[in-house]
C-alpha cells in the first residue's frame, strides 16, 4: 500500500446518527467513524482508495474531531 503524499488527512467528528468525515472541502457521513472517512475519501479520490487510522493533532480535540485518517491505495 502506498500513501497519497499530496492528500490532506481526513477529520472525523460525531454527528446525529453517526459520524461525518471532512476532506478538501467535501463531507460524507457514515454509521461508523471509519465508514465516514472511507466515504469522503472515495468521494474525493475515487473507489480504489482506502483509509488507515492516523494520530490526532493537539488542536483536534478542541475542534470536536475524534478521529483522523490518511488515504492509501
């Protein structure tokens, strides 16, 4: 698996009934945090991408972000 080097990481926050993932100005929802990250990644980069868990940043907690993911091929 190769990481996409020009990709921003995906931030995932809780939403009513699930989670919302955000990437490059796009949003997608999912019933799990991984589903939300995968849905927004595929919306931006196409169906062949996958996501892996990433570390939270210091500012994430204050912004309400609970999970962060990176895109892989």
